C-alpha cells in the first residue's frame, strides 16, 4: 500500500507498522527522498545510518532487549531460551538480546525459531524442543497471532507451571491493553508472566486522547472494538511530529516539487509502476525539520537524539496476575530498573549499580513469590557422567568394588546425600577413573571435565588455586590442609620434671635478676630503712631473703623510698609473668605426652637435605616443588599406609624418608592405625575438598551446595 502511494506525488508517509515491510519500503523511500515515519517498526537494524529517510517514532527493540537483559541479570539467571518469529523482526530482535545478555555475563542457551504462518503442529514441535532444554527462562518475541497460539500450546504441554519463567516482549502488553474485556480463559494461559510495555508519561494530551477514544468506543456499535495502547499513543504523536515539521518546512520557505528519477524503470509487479514514482525535491529539508521537532505529546517529550531515536527510552515491567495486569516496576536507559516513574529520575544522578536496581514483588507461574531457579537438568534421558578416583589407598573416602563396580565411601555418601536434598531429580552415574593398582593422577581426572569425558568429578578433590582456574568447585565439605608426619620419640617424666619448663640459661638469668633486684632495693633502702641495716652478714642474708621471697609475694621488709617502691612494683609484675609461664609449662609437661623429633615443622623439613615422602596423586608434590622450592630428587612417592610406615621406620639413612607431607584427612586415618608417629608443626596450607564441575553446571554455588 505504501508503494502504491509512492506512485503518486508523496511528501511523507506515516507507516508501515511492520518491521518486515519497513525493510522493503525503506529502500524506495531513500531513493525517492520521502520521509517515512513509522510508529510500529521496532527492528533494531532499521537504523538512520542505513535508512536515513526512515524515522522511527517509537522505541527501538534495541532498548527493549536491554530491558529484558537487565531483568534477567536482576534475577541472576545466566541462561535463557528465546522463542521468536523467523523474520527480520524476530531474528534481529533476538540477536540484539544476545548481545545485551553477553554484556551481563549471560547467554541465550537455545534459540527456537517459529516460521511465519506455522501450523499448530509445528509450534508444538518447537515447544517440545524447548521443554527438553535445561533453561526454564523463556523469552517470547513474536506477534499477537503466533504468540497467543504458542502460549495456548505451552499451557497444554505444562510449560506454564511452577518453575518456568516467561518474559514476553511488548507485543503481549499491547494486545492486552487494546482489548476492551480481557478473556479469563486467555489470561489463564499466561498467569505469572512478565511482559514489557512502552512507557508513556501521564501528560495532558494523553489524558485527553484516552478520554476521547473511550467515548468513541462506547458510541461505536461495531463488535470488533479495541482500546488505545502504547502504540496508539505513539501513532498520535507521529501525526503531530509530521504536522509540526510541515509547519516549520513551509514557514521557512519550503515548497512542494518533484522530479523524475532515471534509476527507476518500469517493472511489472502487481501493477506497480516504478517509473511513475518521482523524487521529492524538498525531502532532505523536510527530514531535517522532522528531526528538529521538540514538543510534549501524548507519550511525553518528543525529541530525537543524534542517532535518530526518541529520547528517554523507557518501559513498564508488567506482571499478569489474576484477571488483570500489575506494574511491578520500570526500566529506563538512564537509571535501569526502578519502582519509581522514569520521569522522576531524570533530574537525579544516574545510578546503574546493582544494589540500586529494584522491582516490586512478582507473582510467578504457580502463584508463588519465590524467584524461580530458572533451570533444571535437561529432560533428554541422558545421565550425567560423574568421574570418581579409583583409589588404591585410603579407600574409606572413595572405593570401587572390582567385582560389581559399586562406588562407595565417605565422599560418595556426602554427594548422594546432597543430591537427594535437591528439589528435582538428578540422573547420574559414577564412572571410575584409574585401574585401582595405584592412586590416579588427580590433574588428569580434572582435565577429563574440560574434554567433556566427565560432567563432574566427585571424590577427595582438594580445592587448590591452579585447579580453580579451569574448573569450578562447590563449597568445601571437608576441611583439609598439608601437614608434616614424622617419627617421634616419647619423652618420659622424671623427678626433675619441675626443672624442664625453663632452660638452664633461663634459670640462670632468672636467678641473676632476683639477686640484682635485691641488691638494687638494698642500695635504695639501707640508709633510711632499719630493715636493711645491721652487720654485713645480716645485710647479705636480708638481700637474699628479700629477693627470693618476692617470688611468692611473701617479703616482710617494708620499702620506704619512692624509687624503691617503684622498683618493687615493676619487679612483682615481672614475677607474676614468670610464675604464670612456669606453671603453664609444667602443667603441660606433666599432663601431655612429650614427643621428640628433629623435625619441628615444614620450615625445618625444607631446610634439611633429607628425603620427603608424599602420596601418589596428591597435589603435595607440586606444592613442595613449585611453592617451597624443594628439589624434586628429594621427593619420594608413597602409595599405601604400609609404605608410609615402612619409609618412616627406615629413616633417611636406610632408604626411607625423614617425614611425609600429606593432607590432614589421610594423616588422621594413618595415625589411627599407627599412633607411634605424629604430626609436627601446624598446617601450612588451608584448603578443603569439594565436588568439581564446569561453569557451576552441577551445583551452582549460590543455591544448591550450601548443604
């Protein structure tokens, strides 16, 4: 129809309403230099750069998809499924959505295209494929005819129940807003859905237009009545845009004239005569006047930016609940998601930080206010392959029965218990890794996730830095860390145990201090205090008696000088510290078994040149070499607790090791079997054991692995 109008002398065109048709007509409009004002073509690829004579008087889907992406990010969903009409409008809109999601570290995991004019059977087939995917967040970008059919089929397939999230673009709100009476059965297919609506400000022109339109609808006797929606308000403003532009065009000396275009030839196309089309000579000037309009219309301020888009793009976030629509918030390109009207925020500083984004409570499908998880395991009958280490030692943690292939152990029990706590079934099977003759290589086991041989790994897997760079871990379910295990000798108590809290040097220094304090006090007191006078022998005895009686705070001699009293106060405080330290050390000696070893911890072990043992497959080897600088020739691999025992008993002089560096859980089990060995020093790494997956696929840390 627009092309037929162009056969005549046309100054401007309002329309088309379809993005698909706009793609076709825009090329002709460019050639004829006829401004085309479209209030319905939202395709984001219809840019002023490619189609300079196409003036979009509505919002581009580029902004709508940014709003959808912000919604997805707000609710912390990382994957969505997109259902769209397979035409320019649908494809380009979803492509824009994909770009916006990537900016927010999310993605479209599955794109389901619906052929224009598709039958119900084709649509049902598309929905079945969607239901088999893991994502339960569905973005529906369609037109009312196909969109409503899809929603009806989705309800029949059970895809609108609890757990699903449906976000429809503004086609749905436009359809519902234009319906005089909402069909309860129709609304039943979309309960809990979210949809977007182009935001229009509460202006005087909007109120007048809505009032007049309602009056016309009431007078109209035609059965097919419809109310005005957001696109209707933009259509109203479009007429005013052209009116203001024409007024400015004529007031500045513009006139109407046309000329022939030699590039156009007569083509038989349904009676369309391209040769009859003429170029509007004042087209560029009129286009400039259109782009310069600035007034307040029914939708709010009407003004174009440098990219040819209307300023202040904004959308209402609408929740379909019961028999109506409920606005739960707003989105604007200026401030993101908010519960406040966008026009009230433009005078304030823009805040797009995550903490400032806010929406009212949403009623989701299933009549729940609990945010849906947004994903489930794909219902395609495929079991997850869970790799488990087939250990040769410490099989209390993970073991594989050679005859039946049954996997058991502490780590397996923890995993199964956690999986049973999930609110949805998790099909999986355990796949042993290793032949069981020796402990497998844990780096190789983890690399099998990267090669897609395993979906996850369960077992005694230590959470260390180099592993977290390539895979994701759940929260640790066992605390762990590297410790030093070595041979020790037990020190028996004797009658001289009371001397052991202090070394000989400490005893001598302490005794000397007692004598020095006694002498200092005597020097300060003997001239004015009769207690420190008398024959020389008496004075020497007094000094000794006074000094050592302070140990028990039992000195009888009075101090009269101020300086003497100050010295005594300081000394009594020191005596209290010495006494407390001695008592604590003696108590430990008499109550705790004393062990003697030349190795006191990791520092003394690294400083020595003796061999060091480590468990086969453990990360202790790489830690000792790469982090502590231990020479690799000093390291000796050990496989079983018996090898541990034998190597420690032989010692470094007889081909054994001086100590073993291993994780605490293994060492604790070893010590239960062989208590004559002991851990020396403290843990020198802090880590834990966790389950392994790729990109948080199995147990997303924000939700499921806190148990």
